[in-house]
C-alpha cells in the first residue's frame, strides 16, 4: 500500500521549493561574478591584474588603493637611496616600484562631487516630484492628463539626444562644469519619473486621512506633512533609489559637461592612467569605492524598496 | 454644542446638481440622520457642513455663526469617516490625541484628556496598540474617540457603520445612541440604511437626487410619508401602492377602486380626475372574504411570528404582513381589506402625498 500525503494545491511542493531556490541562488551567483571580479582586482597588483591566465588566487595588495589616492613620480635609484626608509603602507608600496608619492590624486574631490550632485538632484527631484504628484492626485488641475503625458514624454527619447543643445546652452549661461548645472540637469531628467511613480503612491492614500486632519484643525500643508508624507514614505524611498541610481551612474552628460571642478566619478574612473597603460587595480579600487554609497543607501531603504517596487500588487 | 442651520444650500458639479436648495435645521443636541440611496446628495451635504466642499450657493450657520466659506479647520466640528481614516502610522493614543496636538495643548493635558476619552469609550486597554491590529468595532471606537476628545460644536458622521458586519453594527448602533444620550452632541449622521436611521435618529431627512423629500421624526416618516419615494424607501417590505384613476374631494370618506369602495382619511385638498395611488403598509392589510378588492396569492415568506403574503391584484402587487398561522395557498383568490385610518393617498403624477386628516403637518423638503 502506497502512502499518500495530502498536500495543498497552492503551496509549492518541497521539490519545487528546492529547485526554485537553487535557480535563484545560481542567478545571484552569476550576477555577482563581475562584481566579485572588480573587488578582487582592486586588491591585486598591476601585474597580477593583467596576468594570463587570470589569477583567481593571488596575494592581496593595497597597491590599487594607494595608486588611486595618490599621484606618484618615478625617481632615479640614487635619489631613492638618499631618502630615509619608507613608512610602512602606501609609502613602502610606491617605493618598491621606484617611485615616490608626489601628492594626493583628484579622487576625493571627484567623489565629493558625485555625492553632492547625485544626492542633491535626487533630493530636488523627489521633493518636486512629491508636491507635483500630490497636486495632480488631489486637485483638479486643468488638462491634468495632457500635462502628465507631457511630463512623461520628456522620457521618450534618450536624454543624450539633447546633449548638444544642452551643452551649448550650458556654455552660454555659464552652467558648464558647475555643481548647480549638473544638479539641475539630473533633476530635470528624474523629475518626470518621480512624478509618475509618486502619483501612483499618493493616489492610493485615501484622501480621508488629510480631510480628517484638516477637520481636526490642521492646514493642508500641515496635513500633508503630518499625514500624507509618512504614508508615502515607501513610495518616496523607492523613487529616491531610482533617481539616485540614475544620477549616481550617469556617464554621458557627465563626460560632456564636466571636466574639472564638477567632474563626477563616472567620467573620472576610466581616466585613471597608470604608468605605461591603464592602472586596472586603481580603476577597480575606484569602482569598488564608487559602489559603496549606493549599496549602503539601498540597504538602508531595502524594506521600503521591496514594498515599493511591488506597489499596487498588494493591497494594504 | 450648537445648532446647525442650512439655508438654500445648493451644490452643482457642472451640469449635475448634487444638492438642490436644501433647507433644514438641526437643533442643539439633536441626532439628525440624512437618509437616502447612494448619489442622493447626502454625503455632499455633510461635506459642505464640514467644510470639505464649498457650496455653489446658500449658507451654513453653526451656532448662529455663518461658516459657509470658513476652512474646515476653523469650524470646530468633528468628522467620522466611513473608513474611519485612522492614521496608520500612529498608535491609538496618538490617533486620539492628534486633534489636541494641533491646538498646541500641553502634553500632560493631552495625555489626561486622551485617557479620559478612552475610558469613556472603554478602549483604554488599547491605547498603545497600532491601529492596524484593531477589530472593526474598536477602530470605530477610536475614530469616535478622536472626534469627541476635542469637544467640538458638532459631530458629522459619514456612514460610520457601513463597513462593519451586521452583528457589530447592531452593537455600534446601540453604543452610538448611548454615547449620544451621554454627551448630547449635535450630530449629523449620513446613511443609506433605514434601520440605522430609524433606530438612532431624532430627526430624519430623506434625500433623493439632491432633494430633501421629507424631514421629520422616524414615526412621521414611516407613518406619514410625504412622497411615494419616501414610502417606498422606508419599511421592509416597503409600502404597497394600489394604482387607480379617480378624483378626490375635500372631506370625502372613501375612494372607489374599480368598484371596491375603500374608506380613507378625510382629504384636505381636491384633486381632479387623474392617476392616483393608494399607499398602504403591509401590516395594515388583512384578508377579508367580503372585500371587493380581490387578488391572487402569489407566494408567502415565512418569518416566524409573521409571514409576508404577496398578492397580485389588478392594481399592482400587494404585500401583506399577516400572523404566521393564517393559511394562504399560492393561486388562491383572496379579498383584501385595508386599515382605513393608516392609508396615504398619492398623486400618481408628482408622487406627492395628498393632504388628508392622517398626514397633516408633514414637512416636505
């Protein structure tokens, strides 16, 4: 007599559960490989980084990070002899390549630029997006549908299609290579996405909440801040992540419009030149550091993000 | 607490008239119910009183003060929403204290007032709970708590029991009524449920398509409907209408329906020959073999102590509420007698009740 066990028609069977788990893990591993490779490369020495066949096992070195943060100059052996013994750390690593540290590199100002521009434009886009979406959601805006469509239509073409007009315009009004210019540009690109995403979220917040607050003595603005914003937090977080990812990673405009004071990390990283070729460990080190802020930001908001990107799918 | 007066209140959304020239007064401490089917304008009226909607024309007076164009925040009223609108990001204590926080009341005082209110509503054990975990009845109580904690001039409630299941609803009807007796607050309550309206209201306004069809006490509305709409909307099963042609003379004692003479309360106005309808509540219909008003039994619904017998007559279907022990077989021909002093005559064209000795003094909207 065979023993049969009743099992639910909706719950997955143990086998299905194991197979789907394996697929997810496999997919995660595959997508993690390039990332892992970048992090590994950042800890290799330049010869190891271009070794063929590629080295999976290697002796870790901080040379990439040292090279990233410094500029160095090659010296004659006689000169190096005359110097006092190097301090352990970067000094020693650089000295072993017959060079001395000449000064700091531009990476810290570039990284700061990236943070100012990406977070600044994200804040502006989400701020404008929230109040615009609220207005569209709650008030009778004349031609609301047409205006919303127009807002969306700014995303129809790739932003780079307007690169040349923007380049000429920015040069004419002096916004080229300024923080303000880049913040405004990224805000303009992101605000349409923010309006559309947030409108969906705010539409789902029953207007009775604000009405209740307004009857209880609050002004509309106050009710918006006290009641609507806390409930839109999920949507705001999700929108902020999308906006930040765009502004943080944007390359084309950054290459075109920034060269010095306002240059962000994406155009800076590929131009980290070593001696006699691309300094891959330094590039990898820059990339690794570049990943950290957005990684932290996403981790901090991940609870909201999961609920946010599946919005509409589940009713609260 | 205060009296609410609505004068010639009118609200149109483009071509569509939501509320037409409404006039009514809710006396201080009265429990006033606006009753009607969905889309009749009752919620719009309530929202105009609250200040959530601005009227096209007309005036709203709260305690004698014209508040027609005041902001909601400046009116000192409380509103209980159908879905309660409890702030999901706050716990019960914060929800109830929210209106007080706005007034800038010191924390200690808010605490004391919230706890007093919670004890009053018997929800003091729930104060630190998040609102999402509350049962329907408790949510309702928290919403009420948020309304009464501020001691406003009036309470406005928009179908607050609409989402509760029947069992809870009966309980809350009792609690609301009890609450009203204890704090005697002027209350405007909107519902489409006639049972809620009948069991709670001091005064009812029955609305239909933007018009107030009748304004009066539950007894007046039930016994002396001003229009066929009211007669049909109130009562379960609703009033029966026997359609016939005839004329009405002031002081006449009866009308003839196809040869059957039916005694009626003495009319106070005349109607020339035309379409009329005789309205009779099911409980005022009896079987009477001698009656010339005859019909065929269509079916019966057994309700325990009573039964509803449906009889098809030449003038329309009549439902009679009869003692359960009376036998009525489908297909059987029966005679019907109507309790004369409780009949209402309607003008078939306008649907309005003809004034008789029975319904004098009834208020049209």
